[in-house]
C-alpha cells in the first residue's frame, strides 16, 4: 500500500513515436502504483508532461500548457505536476524550467524517467520539490508492462540514443549515445505481443534503427534482427523507424523483399535535395547515393510505400538548394512527406552557422513544398490501379476495408466478411474520387 493507491493520473505527450511509447511505459509505472488514468487534466491528482525539444514549437506548446495548470495548482496544492523527457534534459534550453516553473513538483530528464515511481514515493514522504537531471542512463523502462494506446499496432524499442550528430539536431544531446537492446529481449517482447496480445503490427523504434546491434557484445545487424523476428509464428507484420540512408545497406533491402512479415513501407529521411546542404547537415551521404538506394528499393519492392522528412530553410539554403529539394520530391514521388521549417536549437553546431534564414522565407518555402507534394500525392493514386497489395482486412463502419502497408485504405464492396484483422491480398480494381476499391484474391 502506498499513498498513491486509488489516485488518478493524466499523461500529456509531445513529440515522436519514441515519446508516445515512453508515455505508454510511464502509464504502466503509474498504474502499478495503484493509480487510475483519467481524461481530465484539471481534476487528475498527478499530471505528467512528457516533453519534446526537437523544434521550438514543441517546446513552446509544452511550456504554455504547463503554465495553464498554474492557477489550478494554486487552488489545489495537493495536485502533483511532473515534467520529464527531452525538454529538461537540454543543457541550454530556451526555458529555464527550474526557475520559471516553480509550481512543478518533479522535474526529471530522459535518463531517469524509469525511476519515476521512486521519485513519486520520495515526494510523498518529503513533499519537497525534486529537480534531478542526470547525464547517463541508469536501468531502462523496458519490460515494464506498459499500457498501450493502440490495439493493433505496438511500438517496441530496439535501440536508444543516436551517434550521428546531424548539425541541426538536439537528439544526441538529450538522448545520449546508441544503446541496443538484446535480440532475445526484443524477440520475447514481440512474441508476447503477437501470440498473447493479438497485435497485428509491430513497429520497431530507434532514432536510427540501422545502427542496431553495433554496440552489443553479441553483434547483430538490423537485417539479422528482422530475419530473427520473422521466425516468430503468427499473422503479423513488422514496421520500423527511423532509417538513416548512410547505414541502409543491400542486406536490409534483401530482407525487406524476402520476408512476407516485413511491411513494404520505409521511412527514409532525406532532409534536403541539395548535396551541398546535406554536407553542412553532416548527413554523410549525397543525393546521388540517396537516389541509388531509392532506385534499388523500388526495383526490389515495386509496391513499396516511401516516406521522408525534409527540413526547409537550413542556414545557407539558397533558392537553388531549395529547388533541388522540390526536384527530388518530383523524382522520388513519396507517398508521404513530413516537412519542417528549420528550428535553431541552442547547443547544436547549426545554431551558430552563418546565413540563418528568416521565418517568413522559411514559411514561404514550406508552403511551396507542401503544395507540390499534395499534387504529387494526388497523382500517385494512379499507381495503385490493377495492382495487388497485402492488406490488413478490417471492418470500418460496417464495410470491409483493406489497409496497405503504407496505410492506404482499399474498400472491398460485396465482401461477405466473417471475421476481421487478418492479412490478405487485395487487388485494386477501381479508383473513384481518389478512393480505392478492390477484391480479395
Ligand atoms: N529543425 C527542424 N526540423 C528538425 N528535425 C530535427 N531537428 C530539427 C530542427 N532543428 C526534423 C528532421 C528529423 C525529424 C524527426 O525532425 O527532419 O528527421
Ligand atoms: Fe537527429 Fe540525425 Fe540522430 Fe536523426 S540521425 S536523431 S536527425 S542526429
């Protein structure tokens, strides 16, 4: 019995899938203290803000939302507010959180969030504010019976941290160096998710999954890990993110092609279409190399769904560089593009680069790029005609729908379904109003 038994909690998450999954683990920790999750942030006894600092906007949003709780905390001093994750882990963050958020009771970083229950128990005894940012990870949150958001797709961490140091990116500073989980640990988790919990998709997570295993005593490459996980019996698919073009080898393309259980979808951030800018970003590849990977992928897996990340307005990006990015989009024809305006992150090399571009110009470039990509995606729909895709069959609003690995919905009229949530081949026979329909083969 502890003083949190029967109390309520609410977790607010900012940022990437890694953070979303970390929050699932935090919910597991809080539930094991005997607490119940509720939707209402204002009445929850404990509120956790799991933060992100990849761009300024993410930080501003988190800061403003924490500030909005101040009057509630003043009315109810018993309420416990916790801030954790990437934002407090920064050495020179925009916000001086310790001083500017005096009403926040517990502030911890990325490396000690796994001790959250210990901090809460300590706080219950002393009622003293806790501010603890440490530089090296201790233990991990793995195998913690997390409470997952989704019933179909489960996130599984395979590697933490990043060694790449792209010049714009704060991640290596707040998440530390690469640290892989053992293949056996990952295998056991995936097997349980698929065979005991009925998950259909497993999404393997890492800042750079292609670096997997380099730091392990029993070395194993990412493609070997995939092959190993595909030996797990069951009707499921494996997705993964994020891949780095520099580390993506032919071995991975081979495994993606060969293994039915590996989804035919790849998120491969290019960041810029200009080799000059890529060099300044410290990405370790040029456009020629990137395009050679895309070519090999499309050749080996014609149905592959490709997505990417792009940064517009990196310091020194000229009209010419930007146009090269537009040209790249036209060439690759991604199924999805996540584009961001460059955001200056204090402590990263690019923050001090000359040629910083003003927000207005970045905005113009971003909108131009998004408009182009919208047209490309509209046009891309044609490629589905008469092709057969491996789909997850679901019932949506009483209709049978197949979901491709890239997330496209294919309506299956005239299908007398008996069950759902299984994989089947679907041939697309019709495209009307940008909607696909087809038949199960
Ligand atoms: N500014 C804008 N976008 C960034 N990203 C990373 N750092 C920054 C930054 N400083 C983007 C990259 C990365 C994605 C997760 O976020 O495109 O792939
Ligand atoms: Fe950031 Fe680059 Fe590492 Fe991705 S690979 S997390 S962009 S430093």
